[in-house]
C-alpha cells in the first residue's frame, strides 16, 4: 500500500515540475504548522504440513501516530517537535499452542527541516532529526507490560510535500541516513540480561516510508 501511494506521489511530482518551472513554493518566516503521520500495518502467515493435521500461523498488527508542531524561523527553514505512540500485537499458533505478545511505545521526535521549492504546489525537503522511543512488552502469561527497550535515531530523512491548497499539503518522507541505537532488557530463569545494538546505515526500503499531512496556520 505504501509503495502504491509513493508511486502516485512521485507521478504527481513529475507532472507538477514539468508544468511549473518558474513559480516556486515558499514557506515564509513566522509560519506555524501542525501535522502528523499515521501508520497501520497487518499481516498473516500460514504454514501447512503435508499429510499432517497440524499447521502454524502468525498474525501481526501495528499502529502508530505522531502529531507534530513546527515554527518557520526563516523562509523555508522549520524547527519542530513530534510526540506520539506505537502499538504492535503478534499472535502465534504452533501445534494448537497459542501465544500473544504486545508492545507499546512512546516517541519524542525533535526536528529541523529545510524546504526547497520545486514548483507552485511542490516542495522537497531534507529533515535532520532525533527520534527517541521507549517500549515495553506484554506476554501471554503476564498481566502487565515489562521488559523495557529503548531506541534512538539521529540522522537525515529526505521527503516532499504536495500542496492541495495554500494551507494543506500531503507529506512523505522516504528512507533515512543515520545512526541507530537500541537496548533491550529481558529475564531468563530469573536472571536479567541486556542486549545492545549500534548501527549506521542508509535505508531506502518501502518499510521506511512515512506518509502524513501538513497544515500551515
């Protein structure tokens, strides 16, 4: 679904640039903006064994929403902050034994964005941001969330806005380049353990596309 929306976005972008080579979109200084991104995903995988009655399946669902507010400190240069949440649920069945895991996360996302007018209704942007996430998990045999994990991203995200009017635009960020850190605590046989990861990567996969709306006030 994200891939189809992105192709549509890019087709609109190409048509607009071809038709509008002189007029450039500018977001003026002292402009306040609000917006946000919404992500919903689901999947189901089933495996059937030949000549056996047993089968396995896995179902996954995720939901995330990050509202944002920004202020343009100079023409086409905006600073802002996003605060949001993410929820995920997975259900697994193996030989009629079911298990359910849930995770709930909270996100803080400060950013600074430079816009580049590409037409009357189009602007490209490059966004520098920090993204801190705190997650907890809930298992089938537990009544509360536990095993906290942390994630940190510091880097760049390219994107574009397509303005439907002078005040409302569709927004997409495409991929990322930056540093990722994660830590995860868990208990095994009453002993606590911790796992950490540090990576620096460039990611243009369709799973790293965020779609949203921007409203200028």
